[in-house]
């Protein structure tokens, strides 16, 4: 009888572990990161990242969320992996193909 109890307990722990592993851990892998964290991932100093951002030359979009500037983690990974700049789909200021009708 004790073996059955242990097996049930082990099975319950196993099921719990699988469910915990399937849950995304948003705290460790947030969708957006600070400009300073993005600078660290790029291997540059945060003040350099701010200077690049202020010039409008940061390789990925920097978005203001509340009072904080954030970078989409997926955009940064794309730039790091491919070297291609990431732009938002619609930017009428820099998109020369945009014409008003």
C-alpha cells in the first residue's frame, strides 16, 4: 500500500512539474526590455545607446511605454541574428512611399 501512495505522489509531482514547465515565465523573458538592457545585449554602453536613439539611428524601434523607453525583445534578436534593421510597418515620417489622397 505504501508503494501505491509513493507512486501516486510521484505521478502527481511529475504532472505538476510538466504543467509548471509549460507556463511561460514572463518575469525572466519579458516581451519588452529597457533601452539599457538592449544596449547590454548589443555590447555597447547604455549612454551610447541613448545617443544613438536620440539621433534616430537605433537599429530597432524604441517605444515609450508610460514613462519608460522599451525595445521589443524579438526585434532586437532579429537584428542581432541577421544584422538587418527593424522598422515598424508604417512610419509616415520616413516612409517615402506614403502618399496622402
